[in-house]
């Protein structure tokens, strides 16, 4: 694999997922911090790396960029034990990575971000909607994990890494994790994997509305 450079934001769970996989694989890379709320994704230079102006972005060699966290996970895990060789199991990994983006992030991920940065209060209707959606999603994950150690087959995969990023901090948005015992057991299982680390940082002060300049403001 060619020289890797990761453009990321320390408080983003999407970025953390990529850092977790890199640590798990023991890959060396250069980390380039991007301050989303200081307007650093709004520059012309960043636009050339990602027209969507989001993080993370992985640079693979000079001028070759890959965007979107789960696409990056799939690329890095290729030909490793973290991406099954069996086509059916590989398709199930893709399924869970899609669910992470469509069900996990908009509910528990979006709730956490808005509560922690003061964009919503827990009593706001939008916060309640996301909170209820998060509980529905967690119940689905919990049911799937009943009798399973991991999400796909019998092995740890990027499906687990992708889902872990936002699920493990769902409580920070006010969701009670108590009812989801299989999810809680799975979280401990992920945390016991070789190479596991957690360097996800809290949102800084400039992430609050009106304090910075970003695609969220």
C-alpha cells in the first residue's frame, strides 16, 4: 500500500472509525487535522480533495483521494481478515455499513452532535424524533446480536468497526443503553480486539452554533 495521508477531524466518529481501522491493521500514516468549524473544509484547496467538503479524506499517493468513511474502510480492509472473502458475507458487511449511514448516524449520531454542540435541547421535537429513532435502531441491532459475537459471520470485521464509531457514544446524546444488553456485550467485544484504541475527542467550543464557520452553519 502506498503512503497514506488522512485528513480528519478529531471529534468526528466518522473519522475515528478510519483511525481505529488503521490502528487495528498497524498501518503507518500521516494525519492532517482539518478544523471543520474553523472553515477549513470551505477552502478551495480542500474542495480539490473533496467536493462534498466533508471529512475524512484518505490520500493514497500524490493526488489520489478517497472520500467517505465506509469507502475508506473497505479500501483499507481489502485482502485482510476484516473484509470476508466469501461474497455473501462481504455483501452483509456492505449492508451493515449502509445501515450505519442511513439509520445509525441520522438518529443517535445526529442527536449526539446536536445535543453536545447546543444545536438542540433534549426537549426539542427534533431531538425527541432522533432519540426515538435511535432506540428503534438500537433495538434492531440488539436483536441481530442475540447469539452473535459480531455482526457478520463469526469474525470481527469492518462492519463492527463502522457501527462502533457512533453506537459507543450514543449515550452522550441521552439514549439509555441499559435495555440493549447484546449491544453492550458487543461493544465490550470490540474494545477487547487487538489494536483497539479510542482517541475520539469532545467537540471544541467553536463547534457551537455561531462560534465558527462550517457547512453546518
